[in-house]
C-alpha cells in the first residue's frame, strides 16, 4: 500500500475517498453491464408466453393414460381405477420421503395430472403405456436411475428427492382441463 | 550485447524488433530437457496435437452445421452423406474427442505415478486439471449438437445436476436452458460455447506450457536436474521422439476413424431427439463413465452431485494432499501398489457407469467410490508416515553411468 493512505493529512483523506469511490463506481458499472449479458440466457418473452394446453378427457377410459405436451415437457394424465384411488388414499404418510396426501395432489380423484419428468435428473418415467414397467408401487418407474412412484405420483423408492410435480391446471368442464 | 544467432537478414531484422525467433529457439530448440524421459512423456504433445486437430475439424464442421432443433440432426446427416469428405471430417472430430481423452487420461496417470504435481510444479498441475474441466464441458456440449436421443437426454440429465443446488437450483437450470426444458435456446448456446471454449483451452494450455518451462519437465526418477550433464536439447532429441510417438498415435487413430468409427459412440444417437421418450438406458460418453458411476453410487441427489464434482476437486488440491517429498513411485514401494489399485478402481468405475444402476452394480460402485476418495483423502496424506522410501540416486546420470558407493550417502541427503 502507498504510504499516503495512512497519513492523517486532510488532502490524503480526500485521495482515499476518491480511490474508494472510483472503485465502487467501476464495480457498479461492471455489474450493470454484466447483468444483461447474464440475464439474456433466461427464458425469453415468447418462451414464457407459451400457450396453455387444453385436454379433453372424455375418451379416456378407466385405467388408461395419455401424455400431452406443455412447455416442451410431457404431462401425464391417468384415469385411475377405484382400486388405485383406494391404494393412493390409504397408504401411511410415515413411510414417504416427501409426505403429501392424495387429496392435496389430485383435486378430482379420478384424473391424476402430473408433469412427466422425474425429479431426480429429468428423465421421462415409464408407466403411461399398457406394456410399460410401472415400478413396485404401480404408478410410474424411471428407468434412468430407478425411481419408483406410486398411484399418486409420490416418490416411494429410488434417488428422486421429491414427488412428481403437479402442474397448475383447472377443470373447464367435467371432462376438459386447461394446463398452465 | 551478443551477436544475433540468426544468419538470415530478414529473420535477424524481425527478431531484433519482435524476438519471436529467439523465443522459439530458446523454448523449442535449445530448451534443456531431462535425458531420461520415457514414452509416457509423449502424451503432452499428443494432447496438443489432438486439440489442434479438434479445432481444425470443428471449424470446418461448423461451416456445414445448423444449430436449430428442426435442422441440427438433418444437417449432421447431410455432412455424413452429401458434404465433400464430410464423413471423414466428422469421424475425425467424433473419434478425436475420444482419443483426446485417452491421451489426457494417460498424461494424468503419468503425472500421478511420477509425482509430477509436487513442488515446484503445483500450478502446472492445477492448470492441467482446469484444462480437463474445460475439456469435459466442451465435450459434453459438443455431444449435444447432433441432436440425437443421447444428445438430448444426456443434456437433460447433466443440466439437471444443477437442480440439486439448494434454493437456487431450479432457477439455475432454467437459466442454463433458456426455457422450461432442453430446447432450441439450449442448443444454440451450447453451439456457441462449444465453439469458443476450445480457444479458452488453448489459452490455458499456453499458461500450462509457461509453467512447465519454468522448471522443465519432471522425469521418471523424479529428482531435479543437477546440470547440463543431465539434459539434452529438446531438438532434435525430443522433437523426433514426439514425432515418432505421434506416428504411432495416428496409426491407432486412423484405424478407429476408418475401420470402427462408431465403436465409442452410442447407436441411440442416430435416432433424432424426442423430448417425450427417454431411451431405456442412458449412458454418457465413455470418458464420463467413472464420474457417472460415482454420481449414481450415492443414494442422495445433492450428495451424488457433490461427490461427482468432488472427484475432480480432490485433483486440484492433490499437491497438498500428498505429503511425501519423494516424487517418483519407483522409490515408493507401497504407494506404487496403491497407484495400480487406483488405476484399476477408475477402470472399474468406468465399467460400472455403463451398467444399469441396480443390484450388485450399485454395491460395487459404492465400494469403488469409497476407495477413490480413500486414496486421495486418507492414503495420500498418511502413507508417507509409514512408508519407507528407497534411496534416491545422486543424479539423473548416476543410475545409467553408475555412482559407486557414494550413492546411498547422497541419497540420505536427498531425502532431507
């Protein structure tokens, strides 16, 4: 450090002030130039404005499932059977990694709607097609790293940290939902 | 001022004003190099060759590639079928990545065996680890560009690693993607970064070489050069040896490019990316498999990610983890055994990374991961306290020319 910064001389105090404020201004300036360059990588307005998706469930029979696209991701819709609903409601929350009741996750108990992306590392779990492996709990199974989800899309076994995400959606009529 | 060593008047004129010729003469011609280097010292220059080959083929590939989700896959197929010599250029680039990693991994294990990371070469080693990290980022993004199924799902899985970060993880992943899934924005930025990062690597390689030439190469005995009797000029001795090594390397490389170009790839990447269907078995490129095995060995998302990055992080601090003052394994009888165990452990991790994450493979991955960290975090610091090292030779010349009975006396001094 230069010796003048330690001096009690008035002039040198002014010099310290000038140096510190110059650095501060340069720092603020650099940060405000950097921010647009960093933030341009976040989703653009057109990506954010991606239309919501409407799905007609009237042709979906009990036990059947369909996959629709929303924001570039698969969304699972499954028409659950009474046994599946019963299993999803009766299971104790104590044995779950991410405890949530079936009622919290499925407003209309017949139709379960989930973002079909494993919460571990983003693979699409199996279980939508009739021949698929559904895992030990009968819901969905992620083949990438072996996560098992139950009839409510809750993580029961494997590396995934949380339950399958429930997208925001509402019933426009008895059989039509709007996702997003 | 000494007289110029150049006869050519143009060279002399330029060199007086811009001493590039003096610099090259000093660093590539006269540069004193230990005379006992074995063939494991070829892999640095081979890595340099691979980097240049990747940049040259990459630039011409970019002239024919389209970074858009609707055209990327087709533009790569067009390169393979219609562009003049496109198949050759792409196969060189594709296999070049694998061969680049092969020579770099051998280069790294050479450093581990002969203790090349020890004082005063710590920064040389750290710059090398930085190059490895940059190579991994570049290779990962390059693999995404053909927009096949493995490209897409590899990108999805690897970018999702960042979602394990507490609080801001999801925001970081969205920022990396530029959307809510791997999509066109992601492909565009990966292309941009895949193009520019190799030039960043060139910059770090230059620093790596500056640090190397500060103290010169380490050598198989691992003791310092004592004088000119221990060295030979770089040219012609090592320029010729490097060129011979290069011709052997190119024989293997050409064999791969012409006879089994897809051996190290994955057939699923010849299926166009489909965001709705995950392939049954996702595997990264072979050079990431050991790290992938570590990721899957830990039954916790954040833990797995931390251990995976930790496997590289321990390399950065290795010069301070290893407490032994003896560089070369030739004089460390116990460490030498553990070195080979570490090499086998890494190969085992690579194998396990390619296997499904179930049953015995999970258990073996955990054992192999535990050994990896045991080796770096426990063995390196503690082994010097129990290991009795062999006496070091007096000089590099001594083991060749014979040093007589004074050898051991000097060796004792050497150890202090």
